[in-house]
């Protein structure tokens, strides 16, 4: 399933509504991009949404650690395993 490994943003469900108010079920997928990030001195390839990608590109290693701590409840199990080492 598509899910951002830092923010936890995933698929959203809803309806597309026509002008005549006909409703069709549809899903919205997050725009995930693979990016290499250094976590605890280890270069790791993760999938992040573009909103987080903008934050990571402008951040240095100290700010990346701060971002990961801020989103500690939504981190993927793979990143939690790397952080616990």
C-alpha cells in the first residue's frame, strides 16, 4: 500500500461528483518519491510524500533528526528499526 514512511500519509477514499451530482467511488493516492536519507549515519532509501521531500531537501542532518523525532508516532517500522540501533 502506498504510504509515506515519515508522515504516514496514505490513500484517501471518497467520491467524484459530476455536475448532475452523480457520485462514483474513487481513491486519491499520495505523490510518493524515493529519496536517499542519512539516518544515524546510515544511508537509507525511503519513500516520502512531496510535502516532506521539500522539508528534507532544505534540511541538514540535525534538522532531519528533529523531523524524525517530531513524527515518531507515524514512522514506518523500518525507520524505527534503524533509529533504535
